C-alpha cells in the first residue's frame, strides 16, 4: 500500500525547487527543463487543490495531503523515465511535509513523513522570498513569507539535504542553478 509514495529507480540527476509559495519555483523549473532539453515535474498539489477550490470552494485540508503526495510521486516516477540527464522537480514530498507542519499544528501523517525523508534528490534549490508576491486562488499567507522561508531552510538543515540558496532576479537564479546542475552532470575528477 505504502509503495505508492516511494521513488522508483531512475537513471538521471534529480533536483528539486524548494521553498515558500510565490518564489518562482515553477518559472525556474520550466526554464531549466528547456535549457537542458529535459522534463520537469509540475506541482501536483496545484492542480489537485485548484480543482477542489473550483468544485467545492474549499482549500487544503489534512486529508488531502496523502492524495497529493501520491499524485506527486506518481508523476515524478513517470517523468523520471523520460530523461537520462536531469529531472527538474517543481516540488517534492518534503515540501508537502513542511506545509503540513506549518498549517496543521506541527503534525504530519507518518506515511507522508516516512517517504518525505526516504525519497532522495541530488540537490535542492531553496528559493528565497525576494520575488514579488503573486496572489491566486490558492496562495494565502503573503504576510508569513519569512516564517515559511525559515521553515523550509530549517528543514533542509535538520535533515542534512544538499541545497543551494537561490536569490535575485530570474536570470541570476537561472545562472546559479545551471552552474550547480552542470557540476552534478559533469563532476570534476
């Protein structure tokens, strides 16, 4: 049953865009996939929660987190088979864990937590909050950007995940990300 939250083996470098909402993750994911002529894994939660909002006028609830995690990893596993270079992930289960703890009084479903910590990536790109806030149906805490950024940063440190902080405009972020991905694809001997 729990296998549906597990990464499948893949022959590619995996990087994750990781950070608070409205910090440019999707834009950068698309740019990187285009640059590397590869694929990117969209944020499944966005589609799932937009449908929920459109149909029920409800936002995310704790019971949505496991279906979101299942949809995210299913999409990642499928798209990872379509590249042998780099897979750009707009999010991962660890991000879902951060949101769960931030929104639901520090709690996280044990299954979600298990796979959020077991699934692995070559590098995380932590996106800073120096981008303009863009409101939509799902984004809801513009006044808490710093606290959310700190939660993401602290999570990467706590679980000893390899990461690079991305700051600045779109061009600066893209150049920094490309430099670090190139180092993963062509490690110096």
